[in-house]
C-alpha cells in the first residue's frame, strides 16, 4: 500500500472508531456519561518514513470510568430527598413512584426531562459546580428540590 493511501485511510479509520465509540456510549436519557463505562483509547505512533514497509506501532489502553450516582424519588407529589449534595460528575436519577406523570426542569433551564410516567426514571449528570434548584413543570408549586454540586 502506498504512503498516500495509508495517510488517507488512517485518519478516516480513527474517525470511524471514535464516532462508533461515542455512539455506543450515549445514554438512553439526556446524559452523556455512563456508569462503569469502558473507554477505549488508541494511540497510533507512525513513522511516516517507514510507511512503505507498513510499520505502524500501536499502543492501546483500557480505562474504566465510574460515575457516582444518587437517587431521588417522586412520591406523594414531593421529591425525596428534597435537597441533595453531590460531587461534580455525579449522575442523579429521579424515579417516579407516584401515580401521575411528572416533568423535571431546572429553574434556569439547565436540564429538563420529558414526561416521566409512573415507574419511569430520568437521569442527569451534573458536570458543573453550583446550586441547581428544580421543580416539576406540571406541579411547580408542590414539587421543588435542589441539587448542590461541589468539587
């Protein structure tokens, strides 16, 4: 294979691997971080002067990324616990244990769920430090809570 062919194929192959990995890691909710996700990274160390001989050294490492998780229940038209404190990067999962549908929304639109039917969940990963008050869009005067995120 010629130098030109390899120089064209290598970046395309790497792009396909990265896009495939990113797509397989996408959560079914609004979060982009998954619990105990295996992240595979590959680093190609290619000496362009030896491409005619197809000498490419490749090193691969596997890294396990574990995301902390916290849970909030929705029951009796209330969040329980109403206030939680988590570390940056924590995934919070709300579970609807009520008999009606709820919609979770950050007071400043930082995050929002779609309709969460009884028995369903919504998850969001907090990647910024701060205080994040939220409410149920359907029952805003009855259902309010706060997630406080620290380093």
